[in-house]
C-alpha cells in the first residue's frame, strides 16, 4: 500500500475529493494496476470532478446512476450533490471496496449510496428509478451503454457522460456532418444531444492517448411515427450500413426492393437519391412509418 494511509484521515471529509495520491493509495491497497483492456482511466483531479457534477446539473432531488465508478472519485462528488447515487460496477473487487470508501470519505452520506455489481450492458432493472446518468465510460462500450440505459430507464431525464473525444463528437453530430451516423441518430431518438466540453488527458491516471469529451443528453419525446423504435432503428442501421449508397439503394433490402424503398422515401418526404447522413431522426421515423406492407420481416 502507498505510504499514505487513508484510514488516518479525519472523520469529517465533506466536500473533500480524491486527489492523485489518494487514488493511487486506493489502487495499491487493492493491488490494482489500471489496464487499457478494461478501459480503466481513473480521474485524479478534484476540479474535474466538480466540473462534471456542475455541468451535469445534478440536484438534491436527483437519483443518479453512475456506471463504472472505479475507485470512487466521481462517486464522492455525486454524493455531495444528489439525493441518492446508484453505482453500477462490473469489477467485483472495485464494487466491494466502494462502500468502504464512501463510508470513510462521506460517513454522513454513505447510506445514500447503493452499489450494484453488474454489467451495465445487461442492466434491466434497479430498485430505484434513476433521474440522471453521470459516468466516465470506457470508449469501447460507451455508445451501447448510453443507448441501453436510455432504452431501459424512461425515468432518466438528463445525463452527462465522459467518453473518448471522437466518440463524443459522433454522439453529438448533426445531419450533414461527415461523422453523423448510427450513434448520432439513435441517441437523438431519446434525447437532445450536445457536446458539453473537452477534458484533457492529464486529469486521468493513467493518461489516455487522446482527450475526452463531455456529452449532455436531455430526454425528450421521440418523433411521432406509426412504427416502433425497433423498426426505426432497423431503417437507421440499413441507411448507414453502406453510407455512400443512396437511400433508395441502401434501403432496398429493408423495403423489399429499390422501387418499394423509393416509394417509402417519397411518401416520407425524403429525397430517394439523398444519403443517410443528411436525414434527421424525424426523417428516419417517417420512413419507417411508410414501410411497404409487402416488405419481408427479415429484410
């Protein structure tokens, strides 16, 4: 363990956040060395934690869902602001340690933390309905986690996730952008999405190879359509599977033929020779709602 013994700290630590030495001491006590395989980059800068919590707009009535709390840097900041924090951690060692860390650093608030040992990609239910997601997400699972949580928990009203900067740009991209694609459109189905800032490399241990980005998501009603979400998402997937193709060609398999795809597009008010990158989520919803009744279910 690090020379600095965390148990020697004063009992009252309200507002105190983990610094570089504290994070390393906790890691040493658990025999943890962050790995790129698990996407482990622990935040070691208290000011960055404060910035994330403030940008997320977490308030005293929020039940915050944190995915991948790790050693608890962000968790402590969220506990200071929220009514309750639900921390979902897949690593059993980290999940077991987090309540101890909370009890030591936030003894007066420790009862307001729930730790759930689970894979966020497989999470379907929680004891309490979360109103917000605030998380530092590994880049390789960031998009699936965000979409899964938005789909599973309709109670989520606002969220802020920290992801690899290029992933942040893709999530927040708008129609017409070269990086606008499946993540952009599917996230827009659930929420108004915007990039809320950039976080430098040096606030992490170990420092990642590129900067991170903050993405803000504010829940809104999905576009009106006679089609279900799965049908709309099938159109989105097909449109971007070969993004250089016109929508008439890209959606031929989905609609049953190129002619049927063109008919659906025209009825939806979308130019058949345009490409998916210029269509917003409402446009995809309209297209899905005009799928020919003869189209095969497996197309």
